[in-house]
């Protein structure tokens, strides 16, 4: 089994972690064998994953649209403000998203056991948890924004634009958490297309409102970076209302909502959800905060470098969120198989998800490297920013495979209910390896923006390798026990 997977070692590469299949060294017969072995899993996983990929992408496209609109219509300084705010807000946002993810594997497992009533009880508890967490995160962002922005050694003119934008994003966290509650519930049951459609239309609304408010059209005064903040808040509120209305009114979910009542809120179920969602939130927080820390380190170099970092990280974030959609589908399939105690299918399905994400990230890596001087024009026409961003995109191209492998590893382990050791792995990879080396290379050794991104790449490599070792060990034991 291990020989079919990208992490296998053989010959002169023995002992060295691998994260991709070397197709050049495989014969046509071997490739054909691997394809036929996983063919049905490729189809099933892709059918489930594609809508989730598009829906997940919606989270990032909101901030990507903000960067594009501000970069073209408000200038480099306000684009740097978007970078600074996103570096703070993304940490808080992924904590909320991670906690909401605690629902998905539990729903998938209970659905695998045909325990429909328990799914409704879990939804009641998840909605309560996510509303409370949304309010807490809003308070942290709103009350902590003045302190955070004033003590990070950033350009005063950048901070001036950043404050109102951060406050508006803070308001948007509550509707985002409500949207995610219902989204994770439906995806845990295998209904993935509805959240995708709501995300698509939400992003259309966000872009239209952003352009109108930033530029000052149809009677509105030009708002600059504040305009994209208002657009994001309105967009997320509409999406929360639409997703909640769909779940509560659709006949598809009536059997699951019989026990969706306030009376079913209990400490035991809430603890069960949080025991998965809490560590998942920390996993995302450790990774995103490392990249956010890199943005802050970049800001100490200069606003130009910070703006270039925002351009490159916005592109990398899009591919990461698409990979996390594949990861979410892997969580659902793994949870279903885990609930049915079908450990052989669990392992085959998980490995096929690794194959899919590595193939996808190989394509995006090629695009980043070949179009590194073209893609930054999407965000800005400042040639100094474009030159730095182009070099960062080459580095981003190299870490695409590691990024994809580690996020799928987290998703598969989450579906198995294994979250604590993966959380420790992410902490070690990003905060003990990636970010310290980024600082040393970028600042101490004066390698600048490139050095900071080399450190981040090493963190992703360590995370991908250790998570695969963890998956391979656990799934091998389960498959052997179930044989």
C-alpha cells in the first residue's frame, strides 16, 4: 500500500521524506495500475470535493477581491493596510472556521451510522457554540485593534487606513460563523453544492459593492479601504441568512432536524464538538499566524515589501483554500468510512485524496512559476511591488506541493477524530521551524522578502512530512485490525 503513495521511500531516496510521486521513474504499467486501483475513489472524492473547493475559495476570494479593488483604485499604501489587517484578521477568522469544522466529521460519522436524530442535536450545539465564539472573536478584534495596530512597528500612514477596515471585518465575523455552522452541517451530510452557489453569489455581491464604495459611484462618497470593509460585512450577512434559510426550509434535511431544538443543547455534545473544533482551530491558527507573522516582519522592512507580500500571499491563499476543499471532502469520506468501520476503504480514499491534491498543486505551481511576472498585475500596477511579488511567486510555486499535502493530511486525520497530535505537529512546523528561520534568513542574514518565504516553505515541508507519517501509522493499524 505504501508504495503507491507519495510518501513512500525506496532506493537512493530511502529515509528522505517524499511528498509527491515521481511519475518520471514509474513505468506506464505502474502508473496504470495505480490509476485503476484508486479510480473509483478519484471520481467519488472529486464529485464531493469540487463544490467544496469552490465554496472554500469563497472565503479567500473576499479578501482577494479587497486586495485587487484597493490595489487598483486606492493605491499602494492602502493595499499595504489591507495586508496588515488581513495578517491580523485571518488568524482570528481561521480560529472561528476551525472551531466550526468540529461539526463536520461528527455529522459524517453519525450519518455513516444512520443516526439522523443525533445530527440535529449536534447542529443545535454547534450553532450555539459558533454564535458565542463569533461574539468573543468580535470583542477581541474590536477591543484589541487599537493596541495591535499601534504596537507592531508599522508605518503610521498604513495604520491610519487599517483601523476602520479591521473594525468592519470584526463585525463580519458573527455572520460568517453562522454561515459556517449550516455549511459544515450540509457538507457533513454530503450536500456540497448549495454552499458553493451561495459563496459564488456572495462574492459577486462583494465585488460589485466593493468597487462602488471604494471608487464612490452612484452618489456614494469614495471610501477607499473602508469601502471593501462595508462590502464584506454586507456580503457575509446575506450569505448567513441564505444558508440558514436553505437548511431550515429544505425537505432534504427534515429527517435530520427533528431534534434540532434548544432543549438538545448539552455540555456533553458541546464538549464533543469543541474537542475536535478547538484543536482544528489551533492547527489553522498556527499556520496562518506564521504567515501573518511573516507579513508583520515584512512590514518592518517597508510598505513596498509588505504590499508585495500581500499580492503573493493572496495568490497562494487561493490555491491553499482550494486544497482545503479537497481536504474537507477527505474529512467527510474518512468520517463516513470511520463510522462504518471500513478501514480499508478509509485508507484507499485518503490516499486518493493525496494524489488529487498533489496533482492539482503541481499545476498551480507551474502557473505561479511561468506567470510570476504576469499574475501580480491582477492586484497592482506598481512596478516595484510587481518585481518583488514576482520573485515571491516563484518560491510559492515550490511550496505548493507541501502546502497541499499537509492540508489533506490534516483533513484525513480529522475525519478519524485524530486532532491533538496533528495540532502539536503544526505548532512545531510553523512556530519552532518555519517562522524563526524566516526571521533569521530575512532579517538577520538580510535576505529580505525571499528569506522570509524560504523559512515558511521549510515549515510547510516539515508539516507535510510529519502528518503523512502520522496518517500512515494510524491507518495502517486500523486496516490491520479490521482485516
